[in-house]
């Protein structure tokens, strides 16, 4: 199911701002490997949001080879920092290389292991949390993020419309986990949440 029609996708593609050449390479790699990077529209939105709230400390849960983190890192202030997490050592090496290419290594720290375990051990306060872990863990991220976000900070979650499966009858287990995540955020008055029908769906929740 298309969330946005192919015609609109084509039009949006024509409006994309010019980006660092590495992004084009990573997008080709993502398509070839079947690895779901967020893409340039979501990347640009993430960059915009980092700038808009003046984020200086970001936690990314599920970083892969660092595509989305690179978008956010570009918008960080001189003293800003982003923590990347992934359980795959090859992804960690690739992410570090990509940050080095874009001369952003001083803004990143990569922590290898389970993202939620790493996050639960953090004691600092974050301006933004980007959630792209396994969908079955989404609901737990809400609890952890609220405790770690500053007031006015953002919890951003990818894949919240899940190829349109959230609108289908008889959802599978993964889709049920996403539906429950979306319901919890809707009913959680500690956050102000908006679902964005961009790419595969993005929820943006501001901690009140």
C-alpha cells in the first residue's frame, strides 16, 4: 500500500535539496542491500527538527550504518553530540567510517549492543531520541524516553504506518506492536504527538 502516491513521491523528489554526495552512495547501498534507511525526506525533516529545538544531545536507538544519524549530526551545534547504537559490529565500523568521511566524528559516539539496554543505563538528559529499533520494543521506548528527555524534547519514531499495514484487518504481531505504540502515544498526556504520513510513517512526540 502506498502511503503517498507515486506521483507525489516523484514531485517531492524534484524538490529535494542538494545533499552531501555520501548520502547518494548510502541510498544506493540501502536499496541494493534491502536495508531500510529513512531516506532524504525524513533525513531532511530530522535535520530541521534538530535545528528547530536547538538539540545538543541526541540518542539514536538502532543506527545501522549511520544514515539517519548523519542527517542529525549535520545540524548539531559545535559542542553537540549524538550517541549511535546497534548490535552489529559491521554496522558500527561502517557508521564510524561514514562519519569520518563527512568530518563529523567528533560529534558521534557509537555504543555496541542492545539499544534499549544501552539507553536504560544512560543517566544524562537528551534533547531528542530517535527510535528505530525492533517494532516489538517500541512501547518500552516510550517509557525510557520520557524519563530521559528534557521538557520540550522530542521522541521521534520511524515506521509508524508500516507500509500501510496499520490500516489492514487482522494485523500480524509486528503490526500489532506498532498499533499499540501509536495508541499509547495518543493516550499519553505527557506527550504531544503527531503522526506524519511521510515515507513509512513517522511519529513526532514532544515531552510536555
